[in-house]
């Protein structure tokens, strides 16, 4: 499609999200770049392709890795995992902004043996990572909420950040979905560091905390909660909100109804209690990782994610990338696409390549196969550009 007008030297910005369950955004970018760079020699075309790699995230798992790939420094810290076991987590820091993510502190991949624990899982490790980030004295902390395995309303997180929850016998509660109903008294101690630090919630989830569209009802099943556990969690969260109100936190009920309070099993609610502001995850990370300046030096943009579907059209990362790319051709690569060709124009996509078109095998949980297919797709994209 560019055979008559493409310059001798094509500059491609490779800016994908992760392929969830298979490859990180960095691994996707590396595989595509390897294929693109090999295209000129393979086709014998008179030209070369220069690849600029910008692995992306939208506030979900992989946010720390994306920030590190763009120049942030990785800082590691031991925190409590979702069921209490110590885990090695990492944050990203550039001297002013710290990125802390739920996925590498209390995410699904940290459950021992992968066994789901909807009532016992806690967000405490996320709070401990935030506390570690505060020790670096950042101007702001970006709270990336995707990938949570807990539904505790952020109770565990708050225990690490100055809140004390006790049962009727005065015993300290650790913080979990099952512990919500046991809360008898709540005290909070202000952390001076929080007053001097901007908290930013990067998420595109809009669910409230409670009810039919709340955290337990919508996200509980994927965390192992059955109907009785969902009802128990919803009731526990309602008790949690009532207890916070009784403790003098007058905005507790209003914030429970706020868009995004139900994100990450209610960690979004705890973040709102701490005064965090909410932003679109996709757009915020594109700004944080300096996408606009990067794309201005390139002729074509290659983006993608595991699945292109209706949610993509609603504003997920590839849609935000395409919207910001202006008149440049935008090529999307995905594991699969549920969007017919006639709908590509809704995101201003020039072309869509999928792994499913290159194999009859299921590549979703096969990183080696996925990487090999992405290299083949990269070579085909390169051939079309030269």
C-alpha cells in the first residue's frame, strides 16, 4: 500500500499493549520490530525500516514495565502478597513520578498455586508498595489498578496507609473481603507524606462500589466468588462504608457511588478516600510515556493488544493510539479480532493483522508461538511498507 510513496527510510513507531496471558508489551514490541527490520533484506526492496519501540500500558498490569521501558527506573520492594506471603514487587520512578500497580502486589499471578481466594485475598501489599513509593518523596504517584484478585474495598491497602480496623473484641483486622463484616471500629492516622503527594488513579473502569454494577457483582466471579460469596462481599462492603461514615468520614457514602469506586475490587474506592483524582488510563499513560513526541518523528504507527473488540472501540489503548496518530497510517496487530474490516475505519486503522490468521493453534497461552507469529507479521508489515 506504500510501494509508490514510501520513503527510502521508513520510521515506524511500535506502540502495543500487552497480549494478556501470553506476552508483555515489551515482548510484543520486540518481536514485531525483529520482523520489521528483517523485511528489507528479505524482499530486496530499496529501503530500510527504523523501529522506535514504545511498549504501552493503560493502567492495568504491565504499567510498571511500560514506564521502565520508557526510561523510568525500577525499584524493588518486598510486600505482603494477596494471601499474606511475602512477594517481590516493583515500582517505576523517574525522580518525580512513581508508578505503582496492583497486578504485581496483589494480582492473580501471585496467588499460591493459582488458587483463587475471594474472601481471603487482601490489597495490603498494594498499600505497602504505595508507602514505599512515598518514601522516595515523589511529586505524584500513579496508581495502576488493573489485575486485582481481592475484593476488600481497599481495606488492606488502607491498613498500610494509616487506617486501623478492629473487631468487636478490639483485635486488629488484617484486611480482606471476609474481614469487612467484622469491622467494629475504625481509626485513621494522617500520613504527612500523603498530604504532599498527588495521587492519580489511572483506570478506565467506571463501576460503583456496591449493587448490581458494583465490584462483587461484576468482577467477583472472575476472582472465584460464587453467588453466596458475592452477596457476602457486597454486604461486607456496605458495612465498610457505614463504618467509615460512623468514623467521621462524611464523604464515604458519596464516594462509594462514584464512577470507578468499584475498580480493582474496590481499591478504587480506597484511592478516592485518600483524595486521588481519576483519569483515563489509556490517555494518561500515553502522556506519561510521551507518545505524542515519539509519533511526531515517525511515518507509521504499529499498535495492538490481545483482542480487538467492542471494548477497544470504547476507548482502550489501540483506539487512543489511533486517535492521536493524526494522518499517519496506523496498523493494528492482535491475537484475534472480532471487528470486521468495515469497522476498522471507526478507529482509523489502515490494516489489522491477527495471530489467528497465521495459525490454527491456540497461541493465547503459548508465548513462544505468539512471538514467532508476531515476527512473521512484522516481516509482512515491513514488506508492505517498502
